[in-house]
C-alpha cells in the first residue's frame, strides 16, 4: 500500500506517541510505502517549539524521534510532483496542504490525514487513522 502521510499525522505521532505511532510502525513493518513532500521537513522545523512544548521531550530526544520517524517515510523532492501543483492548488483546503495533494496525485494514492477539510474534495482519497485501522 502507498500513502501520502500528512503533517498532522506526523505531529500526532511526535506529540502523543500513541495509536498513530503504533499505526505508522505497523504499516511500515508490513511494507507500506509512506510518502511525504519535502515540505514536511520545513513544517517540522517551523513547528519545533510547539513540538517541544506539547511532546514534553527535550530537544535532543525530539530530534532523534523526528529522525527516526522520517526514516520510515520516503520524503519526495518537489521535482517529483511539481507538475501536479496547479491541480493540487485547486483542491487543497489550505495553500500549505497543496504539496500533499500534489504528491498524492503524482503517486495516484490516498492521503493519510485526520483533517476533515481534506475530505471536502473528490479528486484524492483521504483516509483517517481510524479508517486505516479498520482496513484488513
């Protein structure tokens, strides 16, 4: 299975380290290919203070955890999905979400996200953590 993993899932994994983390690890162990646009790394850097505050991890542990999680995700450079950006800009609920939609269009695969606004379009399938957990 191929999935584009949204930043909100990665943030949940880093902050809560609960069910979303378990799902990510299980999916990775079962051979799922988890993709994210290179934009994810910038989002993580921009959200680092928030991650430190809510994860209750010190900076070195958080950096290690981010590196470990990113090791389970194939981070795609913009060149791999750039041509899908115009279509993604039309369907993404927010401009910062467009890279995730562009990558999903390029890979012809669903997005793993818990953001309800993602489901307001019909071009890209969006699966929540709960929906993924119910899949065989």
